[in-house]
C-alpha cells in the first residue's frame, strides 16, 4: 500500500501546473501524481477566466477537486496575490466524499448547511472541510445547519471565499466553472484519518463593553440602544468613508455573558447607512456582550504561532504526524499587516516545521473548533489551521 502524501501545487495563469517537493525543494511536473483530493485557491478573476479548475480536474480525473477565490493565497512561507495555488493529496486508508449545495442567499444559510450535512452523514464520518461563497452567506447559520445533520462525531473546519478588499465577487469550484452561491464540502471517513485544529486571533480589545440590544441574525442594529454604525463611524473617524473595508481593521468581539470563554470575533461584510446597520459574516446575537478590537503586528503574529502550537499539540496527542496543513486566515489581518503578513505564515511554519506542506487562503470568515471547548463555529479575523494525517 502507498502511504498518505501531500504536495503543494503551483498554477500559472496559463494553467501550467507544477508541484513542490518539500524535502528536495525542486519543482517538477506532476502528471505522475494520482491524488485522491485536490484543493485549489486563486483570485476570482483568474479562476473564472483561466479555466484552471477544469484543466486541473482533467489532469487528475480520479480526484475530487474543491477550491475557492481569495485576494491572497498561502503557499508557505509565501503569500501570493495573483497566482493560483493548492494541494494535491493522496490517502492510504481514508475515504473522501464531495457534497455540494446551491443556495439562494443569507436567509437560506442554515437550510444549505443542513442539506450539506445530510449528504455527508455516516457513522464513520471523522471530519468535514467546507468552502462557501463569502458574500451572501451567514456563516454561523451555515455551520449550525451542518453540525445539526452531519453527526456528533465529526469536526468541522474551512472558510468563506474571499475577494480581498474589493468585496465584489466570491467563487467556489468543484472542478467545473467557479460560481457564486455555492457551498462545497469534503467529508473524511474512517478510523485512520486524524484531524487536528488550532485557532487564535491576537487582536487587542479596547473601549467599553457594550450590550447588543438589537440584532437580527448577522445584522447588527444597536449597541447599548444606540445605532451600531454611529459607534463605528465615531471610532473610525475619516476612515469611516471606506466602510466596510476599513471596518476589517476594527473587528467586534462578541460573547454570551454566561459563557465568556467561548467568545468569537466578527468582521463586517456590508453596511446600510440609511438603516444605520451593519451586516457581519456571522451571527451577533441580541443580548450578547461586545467590545471593539484592534491589532498590532507582533500580537497578530503571536496569535498565528499560538494556533500552530495548539494544532501541533492536538496532533501529537492523537499520535499521528500530519501530512498537510490547510491555512485559512482573515482578509482583515492581511489588510492590516500588509507586507508583514508573511510573518504570520512564517510563524506557523516555524512551529509546524518547514517540510510540512502548508497552503490556503485569506477569507471572509473562518470555520474551526474552539481551542478550549472544541465547539465548532464561525470565526472572523482569526488564523485557523487544519492538520490532516493518517494513523499507521
């Protein structure tokens, strides 16, 4: 039997695919590979115009292909803004399955999640990696629906497709033309596959604690009985004219006052100046507490290292050496850190080791278990890592 393997893929605009050997550090054509699963991440315009997903699916007809758009791709230790990248993965004893759902918009997010989970549900389902349109979705509701039907034993990770600071179009592909309003997920089955996770933010809180006094799902209307948008505009000053993009630099921490240890970070997707409301990537439940946040380069980089350390420790506890790392971080971190964003990728690589293939993208929302409780949910402005290996 072959052993599980994973190799990073580089894909040019002309659909010239090469893979990187982590141990020998040499690029080779990879037509000799026969993967079971291929991940592809790239700029929305390039994914749509190049036909890369279709070409890649044709190169590996026996593999499942899944991918999405982003403004920035990860191919550790580097970040790529105008080149597609991905991972080719072969398993020894793990079965993988693709599930897809088309949805109509944010109100149907939970229904889409339930349909997706129902397609994947099985007694031996170990984990799910999900990719979704990132603009017209309620990520919290999507995860809620997915966990309701996929089974109690599975864990969930993934992210919402991105488009950098443009917020114009986000796409998902499963080997055909990439499109919007699509959710796709990979189910991993069997006792051999081992998944480990890590997530961390590194953002600093500031300002008073405020109560969410009016909200509907992921739409926030009032904090402390005052329009939420007024608060953001006051703190952002001249930067408020660039909302929602400028709001990525000032995420909102929210938590249930009765369970303060399971706080999550929320990022802005859009605003309604007339209604004075703000739409976030995930739920902002009425009655919860909230506080504004801001970041510094050193703290965000430290957060990335903490996520990697937690994932590595979890993998070690399972007694399995991971073969790959799927890296999903937030576009807000990318916009704040600029050229220094590579420091958080390097921090992850330093913890996990230079030979482990690491690939992924900067998203509009990250899906992963909480480090402390293990409860799966939607994060924003957070580095999330999924390590995958097989038991011997």
